[in-house]
C-alpha cells in the first residue's frame, strides 16, 4: 500500500514568555497553530498564514534563511524541526497517511486572539509559560518541549 504524505506547517508563537496553544476540537489534543501547506505556498508562508487565520496575528518567524549563492534559486527559512506523523495507521500496521510537519518558532506583538470567521473561537486558546508547559497533563511531551524551546529562542 502506498503512503500518502501531506506537507504541514506548525508555528510555536511566543509573546512575553509564553506560547499559544489550543485544544483542537476534532483531534482532542492541545497544539499550536498550524495546518496543511497549500499548493501555491512554501512551508514558512503556510505557517504564517495559519497564525494569521487562527490567532489574527502577524508572526515574525525566528531565524533567517541561510545565505546561499544559488543563481537560479533562493534559500528558505529553516524550520526548527521537521517531524513526520502517522495519521492513518491500518490494522496490519501499514501507514496510509502521514504529515511531514515543518515546525517554526515565531513571535507576535500581543496575546490578543482574533481568529478568522471559520476558525476556533478565542476561548479555546491559552498562553503557556515554560513551567505551565512542563506541569500540564493536557499537553503532550513533544508539544511541551518545543513550546519551551520556542520561548527560550524568543528571549535570546
């Protein structure tokens, strides 16, 4: 069986020592903003779009594109991580669908949450400090680790 892979982008946004996470209604897990990369987008553009749609914020991606003298191309901002998630695992153990996630860290200018019309309401969003991330039973260990790293990177 062939595995279908979709490219996704996730952005850990930071403001004043905390990162924004929400409980995803359909998935039932607490995660940062993110989603699929559209056909006409690059991964970092998708991440920025998702933050704008979900939080109503204009994020500043941390880190820069490397300086590469590519005459017929250009360098993209390097994600902090690239992770592969099995989305659809069949009973026989084969994987039907995966997400190849480009994980970015970014800052935003405030903690205001003003989502677009088709997005989850502001009440589902919380801002987590490193100690809250480490102590939360609602946040998966990988999300907590990356959230702490994003907060640390934003204060460097």
